[in-house]
């Protein structure tokens, strides 16, 4: 449907019925704007919210269309038509096209409501002294800041059988997205220490704390909970049962050996008066023995495993759990994904809720940057209306943007794979401050390390965070990064920036190209050459071993990898260790749905800046002027200076 329409919006006004022309909308200050007749309901709601401009996060609660209806004699009477979905949106535009000669505008009555501040606070609440810390970070005073430093829908256990538009989409999150803050999101390991293997955990809980047996009269909150208890009971004992009756109000099961060597049975029913399920019949313990030891169990499905490992997943989403059964890889993988979804939100809903959360975060921490790119979804050759595909997201928190002003003019960038249900890549940029602290400054979620993805990341990094000139950037030699640098229009090229390579990756590339491990160290030594003389000596040694080796090195370009030719832009950094350290710190978060991953970066950086703020304030109270690292360097230089004799040469 082509063309545009003029919308007249009456917000929070009054609906007057039974006038001569039917329904009429009135309000104090109606406003109008032009929209395309292909607009979706989501886009309309976003446009209406943006038009409010009152500093409060709003959402549309109701939209009514003043619908012109042709009656006898060709007269038009107006009634109301609710706009609730894409069907009603398209119907509205269709009516407009048919009646626009007599009714040249679309009149909408719109009601807004503010998003519950309680809900937002639950998402972004900063506990203890964190609020005060962030208030300092949001201050425009640099003095304040300098004292502050942070698988589809398959059957659960079955076999596994454009133009890009940039827009700020604001959606309210699905109810399946938990907004509490698991302790895992605040855990910060700057030393990137790997956690030891988890100890053996006790098996799944049993029915009764004394002997694990059921009792007649035991009550359960739901049918699901009583069936789960029976499943756990059989798994722990290594026995099995057949279901004899499974109705909405009854569950009846017997041992698989019932009538031969075992009389075990159990019957549970819904008790309407108590609004609970109760064990009504139970024959006591199993008297059968298993004929063979099984490494798996028919009742140990992915849902049961997911419920049992949920507390462990909340602590560490990358956990590899252990049980007394060896279940299939697929069952274990599905169980882990379900457990993560329960703890951190659904995988699919996470994509829908992410733009909403980011919009709230930007309002909470003014000066933060979020850039979202979406792509249209096509059904065959036709674009699906009202649906967009999340293509890539860039974000940087205001404290990180401001922190970079006080760091070395050097960034390290790298990409790391996501390990969740849906694959992707997390791109990260880090810097280092004057106390050798690692400072993450920007993130992006992209489909993979493609030229377009790196262009998106580096363009936004340059535009919003790394604004100073003369900055250095260290990365690996990925061809996608090379393509992005070449497309940057000089933003990441001299004299505005110097792009340099990680020497460890150079060594790995050389080994992959020539398969000569004994020469790899010599190539690395060339990169570490601090003077022209040292470089010439190492280069000559490599040349003596083969012309092909030095031709390979020459093709890299001296300023990209040799310390003697970097003009000081490396600041002594030869590798991407800083960013790889952050990737290790975020290792567990890479197993999470996208919203939980982004929230993990928020809370962990909150923890980082809060911790560093406390350390800085404590050091200032102790009377120190410089950071620990700077003070140590000053004292070391002073000690060396004690052995130097100074003679006056002239006036």
C-alpha cells in the first residue's frame, strides 16, 4: 500500500459520542504529522511516544481510529475502531484510501501511560553507594570524574533434524524476561582466573526428607510439581514406571515390573477444595531390582535436568554439570538452554526486549550511546509488515566514554563467539588507564566477524567514544578489519589513527603459512625490535634462512607490527592481551540470551567503576597524589637518579 496520510492525534483528551456526525475527539492541543501508509503498529507507537518529549518514559496504552462509515444518502457517520494489531492498522489505511476525498485526514485518539518506575528501578537499581558513584559519573565536572573509576522448536529430546535501517525501537519487555539481577551479573574477575571444575553435586532431591518415600496425604501445588517429584524419585532409585492414567485431575502410575516382582503404584488427584494435588494412593517402596545398569534414564528428560541445574546456571551459565547418569549430548544441551532461559529470560523474547531495556538504560545514564540496526523480514519476495530482524547493536556506557579521555590514546579490539542457542559474535574495545586498569569502552553484538560488522563497530566507536586524533588501535590481521579500516574514510588511518597488529597473531600466522616452529620466535623478535639496529640484525637472521620468509614479513608493513617503527603509538603494547582478558571475564555471559549478556556488561562495569572509585577515594584520603602504578614508577626513577651526577654545562 503506497502513499502517505496526514494523522491528527488527540492525546489524553475526551471522546464525545452521539453528536450529529457520530463520535468526535477533542483535546487541548492536538498535533499532526505525515506517515507512510505502510507504517506498522510498532512504528506508530514509537513515533507517538517520541512526540511526547516530556522527559518521562511513556508507552501507548490505547489507540482509537475515528472511523468514517457511509450511511443512507451518502452521509458519513463516525464511530470508533480500536487499533490493536497489524490487521486493524492496514484496515485503517484501506478505509482512508477509500474515503480520503471526503475525509482527507486520519483522526486518532491516543492514551499514554508512564512506564512503571518501580519496574525500571528493578532493572537498573544501583544499590548501596552505587547511586552516588553514578551521579558523579553523570556530572559534567571532569574533577568529579577523575576521582571515579566500571535451537528452535524441536521436540525436547528428539533428534536434531537488504537494505539496513538504523532506528531506535522501544518495546516493552515480555513477561518472560526476568528483571532481577542474579549474583552472576555482578561477579567481577579482573584477573580472569578460571574457576575450578565444579565438585560433584548431590543428585536431584527426593520426596520425603527422612527416607525419600511418598506418603498418602502429601500435597503439591500443581500437577506439574507432583509429576516432577515422581520423576525425581524414580531417577534417584534407578527404577521406572508406566503411566496408567493421565487426566487433568488425576495422575496414576505403576512400576514397569508391576504384577511380576513389584507392586509399586502411586495415584495423585486434584483436590478442588484445597486447590492442590494430593497423594491419594501409595503402595510403598519398590521391591523390584534393575536387571541391568543403565547409563541414562527414560524419565531424565531435558526439562528435569534443566530444573535441577537451574541454581548452578544462575551462578555460572557456562557450567558443565555432572550426574550419576550419562545422558546424550543433545539432552544435556537442551537442558542447559532451558535452564538458562528460566534463569535469564527466553532466547526469542530477549531480542524483543533488548531495545526497550537499552532505551531505559540510556535515560538512566545520560550520555550513553546505543545504535541499533535492523533488517526487513521477507516472506518470499514480499516484505513482512510489522516485523524487523535485529541485525547488530552497538552500546557504550557514559562512564566508559568519559573514562577513555583519561586513558592512553590506544584501543584494543577483538571479537569473541557467543555460545548460546543462537550464534553470534561479541565485539569489544578496551583501553588502559594510568594505573594499568583495563577499561572496556564499547561493545557490539553482530552476526559474525564480517566486513560490514566491523565497519559498523569501528564507525560507531570512532564517532561516539574514540574522538581524539593520534590514537593507536591494535587488533589481529582479520581481513574484515582491514576492509573496515579501508572504508573508514581515514578515521582509522594516519594521521588520525594508527592501526597495528598483535605480535602473537603475527607469529601464529607465520607458523600457519610456513610450518616452521623454530623460526616463529625469530619473527616475533623482529616485531619486538626497539631500534633500527636491532631490527636489521633480526631481519638479516631471518633472511639467511630463506627469502620467502622475509618477503612474507615485508608484505605486512613495518609500522603495523615492528615496535621500532610504531612512532610511539603502541605505548609498549605488543598484543591484544587486554581485550582477551575482558573476553575471559565475560566468558560466562557469552552463554546467555542477548538481553542478559548486555545487562551483564552493565552490572559488571557498575561493579568495576564502584570498586575503582572506592580505591581512588581511599588513596586520596591517604594523602597520595598519583596512582599506585605512577607512584611506583616515580620512586623507581628517583632511586636510579641517585646515582647520576649532574654538571652545569651553561647558563
